[in-house]
C-alpha cells in the first residue's frame, strides 16, 4: 500500500507515530455458520448469551482499581441496558415469532439505535453507539466468537467504532492514537480515549486503511490527518515533531498548577467548565482554579422527574467541596434550544434556539426555579458560590430573577437554615441584547460571563450546529470581537468581574486578546487549561493592541494578528 492520507475531526489532541492495527470484527461469517434450533432452543441460547455478556462486564468491573470512575459509569450503563426490559422483550418477541436469535438481536438493536439517533439531544443521540456495543457483546456470546484481544505496542488503532469496554482496557504504552469512522466528542468511547490522553480523530473514512495492518502511521490531530506509509524523510521529520510535542506537553503538565500570571504581573483566573462534580478531580489536576461554569441542566436531563431540592443540594455541595474554597459559578437551568429533558414536557418548536429556553422557562415555572435557587443557597454554606443566570435579554428578567433569589434567601432565613450571605449573583452575556444593554445590566449583577457559543450564534444569525453555515460561525469575526469588547468595557466601567465560559476561552490563540480586554477569568474544558495558562504566562496583558484589533474587518485578519502575537511568546 502506497502513501495514504486520511482526514478527520480532532476530539483529543496529540501528535503520535505508531503501527496501524485495523480492527474489523467479522460478525457476518459467524452468522452464516450459525445453525438455529426451534423457538424454545433459540430463546434459551439468547438467555444464556445475555447472562454471559453480563458476566463479562461484571468481570471487568470487579477489576475495579484499573478503571477510572468514568469507565465504571459506562460499564454500569451497559449493564443497565442488558437489564432493560424493553430491549430484552423486543429481542424475545422476535425469537418467539420464529426469527433466529442473531437476526432478532440485530433487528432490535437497529430499532433502538434509530430511536436514539433521532433524538434532538446530542448526548442521547450518542447513546445509539452504546446500544450497538451492548448488542454486539451479546451477539458474540451467542455465536461463540472470541473476545477481541489487541496485542502489540505503539499502535494506531483504526476502526469504524470501538466499544467503550474494549477502550477501557487499553494502556498508554499499547495505544498511541485512535482513528474512528463513528463517534463524536460526547460518545463514550471517545470520552474514555480522552481520559487516557490518546490522540483521537473521528469522522475518518477508514475503509482505505483496511489493507494497511502493520504499516507506519503518523497522526497529527492539529492538522486532522493520518499519513499511512509515509516516505523516509517525512517519517524522520515527524519524529522531531513528536519530540517537540512531547516536550511541550510534559512542560505544560508540569506547570499546570502554577498560577496564570502575565509577564507584566497580572493574575488571571483559569477555571473549569464541568457538567458534573465528578469532573472536578481532572479539573484540579489540570490546574483549574474553581469552576467558571457548571451546566446544571445535566442534573435535570438525567432524570424522569425534576430533581428534588435535596438531590440538587447534594450535587452543588459536592462540587463546592471539591473546589477547595475556590469560586464555583453554578449556572441555573439552561434547558431548551438543543437541550431537552424528559422531566419538563416541552413542546416541539419551529425555532428552539429563539424560543422557550433557559431563564424564559425558569421565570415561567417559578416553583421549579425557586427550588433550584433554594438548593444553591443552601449549598453555599460549603464553599464559595456564584449563581449565574443564562440567556438574559432584559433588565426585567434580571430583576425578576434577583427578586426570586432574595425571596429564597428570606425563606431559608426564616426556616433557620444557615448559608453564605456573600453568594454572588451574575448573568451570562450571550445575546445581542445583552451586548447593547451591558452598561445597564452591570448595575444589577456582581459579574458577567461571556457565552461565546451562543453569542456567535445570535450575533451572526448562524445555527451553532448547522454544518452548512459553519463558515460563518467564528468567534474571531470582528462583529463578535467588538461585542465582547463592549461587554468587557461595560463590566470594567461598573467595576464588576467579567469572565468568559464559551469555547473561545479555551483557545490559547484568543488569550492575549481577552487579557488585553481586561477579562478576569477564562473558563474552559480542563484538558486545555495548561495550554491557555501558558499562553497567559508568556504574554504581557497589553500585548494585543485593542485599537488595532477593533479596526479589522475580517475574522482572518484578527486570527493572523493573534497568530503573530502567539509566535512572539516563549511557549
Ligand atoms: C455559551 O453559550 O457560550 C455557553 C457557555 O453556554 P452553552 O454552550 O451551554 O449554551
Ligand atoms: Mg449558552
């Protein structure tokens, strides 16, 4: 096989060189050789296969100390699917209709997979892969197939998909990179690959690699590329690139705990975006100082009924305690748009991102909102808390939300509950209205946090999930840069804190610009924190010439200007 280049989307960064191992599990040939019996016999075989599949997963769980808590949760989830009455009955029903058990499993898996794949919510959509993984495990037991064993070291594993349980067993020595056709940022296999630090690309057409077992592969996620069978010179140059990357990553990891102080002595706070208190361990390891955004909607999305006040207190308290006294900004429910939850029977909408969302729902369902505010205030006794309200458009919304916050505090006081009187009350600035009104909004709150994910969407009138218009979705577009500047200036003028928790905050390229605009805090996915901290440490806070940036007319000019600044830094 000659030199071949594959392209994909990076989900975990890395530069790695290894040997291709193409993983293809050939179910079809085993199915062809399968000799069915009568209905009762098929039913009995299926029940036994199910039992053996569960025993395998129990076995993996019992080797507990090798698994991270994320991996344990995923295996638990697969065990739950194997106990799901609806799923099992769907298979049994088909067997009773006279369909052979392998085909019955495959049909039920397809139905369940399609059901998940058609859901609006990205997290639930990704559960389609889990159904396939679980179904395949039972199928392998039924067909008497051996479990896949990956042997060898320094592998670049290429596959359509890899089951989470298999991924969980890989070690850092064994695997250098993962190249997948399926999967996304939130699919479970990818979550595990990320937690192990494997360089990972998804969305790759892997068919060309099926003949490449044993060939050398060069993976550079920053370029979204895999080069298979490179020539000698390319391989030598790549080895140097790997060394440089390793040095850089090792250096950054070592310094992750150091504060982010600019060359001119200004201290910036780098905080974590999390969706659960369980993510705090990694956030602390990566040098995050507290939490700039806890998306509480995941607490609601996981449940059929609204989470009780006590359940919420437990989660918020857990987060605050794990943050060790650092400020945790917890965002009130931001459901709607692309985030749905079963516990709030929301009607489908023509334009969900412009519709019934976030604070609009909370001010409509005041009991639910008050319960969340009470839980937050109660939890404030265990750390340093900031409450943040998403999607604010008007002063009236702030006043109403603030009035409920005060009401909740008074209720708790009269109930004799102790809490922190200094809880901060802030808002997300993520709509064009919040840009125009920033000066007024600043009078009523303790902080702003700029949500660039939505700010770009609403400023540019471009759906954040629509690939066809993705070329317009750019946080370096001058329209967005000017909006950010307006918000920062208003906050500074009013003397309140201003941070950013949209994806732009986790881009090291943006750091000098955001520092120069006077942002106090940048909040991001913990894995990128060491890189952003280093970008802060290697620049002065006034390296970016704001006047100059504000005069640019295209995103390309802004980007090129910032690239010039980053190259001047010492990182
Ligand atoms: C944002 O809009 O930038 C943000 C952080 O919120 P979310 O991505 O949850 O909408
Ligand atoms: Mg948002």
